[in-house]
C-alpha cells in the first residue's frame, strides 16, 4: 500500500468514527429523561419546572377521578414519603388502576401539579390467564428460599 492509499484509508476510518460518535453522543443529552420519586419531585427547585421527567410510585386508592365528557383524569402518586397530584389527558393503559404501581412521564409545573403525557402501568408478577381466574384456580407458589438451596 502506498502513502496515498494509507492516507485515504485513515481519512475514511476517521470520518466513519466521527459519524458514529455523532450518532451515539450527538443528541444523547437532549433525549435523556431522568427518573424521580414523588418525594424528590416535591423538592424540585424552580429551574426544574417544565423539564421532562419520569416519576414512579403507587396510585393512591380513592384518588382517581375522570371527567366523563373528556379523556382527562387526575390521581395522586405516592412513594409513602411524598404524594403528588397528576393530571393526564388520554387513554391510560389497560393495567392502570388504583393501588397499583405506575410510572408517569411529563413535567412538574409551578402550580405544583404533574402534567403527564404518558402513563406506564406496572403489573404484578403473578399473571394468570382470565380462564384460570374464572375457574377459581390459583398459580402454584414456590418457596423462594427453597429454590436457592443447593442439594
């Protein structure tokens, strides 16, 4: 390989690496969404108002209220140390209900209200088909510690 083709190869490899670096790190900060708990959201300083964040917690029983004529709903989200009011407009996921875990994505406002654009509902680990539940059957429960024992 002569000098000219080596230089061309190095320039090509450099351009490819620069392009990959831009794709990987170029918009990384703009697309980054932080996760917080309700008590952390309550402690937000004013400079965090309006910035996108994900908040995880439990939907407080008895707090879910829906407006019949619209797709607007309000509920409270808690982590036991703090509780925040959440407003959401749209169709929630099927698994979303009171007393269950949920992660909401949106922003905290100056009015101390969390405006959610998205709700991600958590489900229990004990999934059971509807047919089994209707038949009154239950899932077999394993003793977790027995599964860890070495025989």
